[in-house]
């Protein structure tokens, strides 16, 4: 049986705080991609799950991402009975404030099979 969700926090390239709710037996990491002042895009790891999977995450997986300062609050629910999904990309737009209209992307990655099997530890 899968364990209860965990919560982690991270900070992006602009110092904005993110709160991530995740299932520890499925999630490896969450990255954020944002534009920089020089026009380039940067990707940064918000959280990395260091827990060893103890069970099967089950057929339904949820990940919650909130950035209160940006007005972003999304939850992704994935039904993946065969365990074939490796990565989810969620693209959002900042709805309010001085960064309104800016695109913020999240890359949600699953724990690799090698780590699940104990080979990648």
C-alpha cells in the first residue's frame, strides 16, 4: 500500500516560494522553468524526493503545486495503471501581480525503475 502524501518546499530562480504535495513512492523530483531577465530560460529543481520507495504508488497519482506569491495553485491527478508515465510537464501562466502573464512550467518526474528495484541506490 502506498504511503500518505508528503509536502516539500522550494524556491525558484526569482526567489519565489513553492509548496509541493507529492506521493513519495512515485515522485522523484519537481523542476520549475522560468524566464530570466536576460531573455533566456532557466530550469531549477524545486524539490527532490530522497525517500526510498516502500510500495507501489497505486494506479492514481496526485501532485499539488502552489506558489502563493504568484497566485498559482494546481493539482495534477494521473491515472497510470500500467506505470508507463515517466514525466509530466505542466505549463501555467501567472494570473496576477507584476509577473502576470509570465509562463511558469513544471516538470514532474517519476522515480526511475532502477531506483524502485534497489539497483540505483
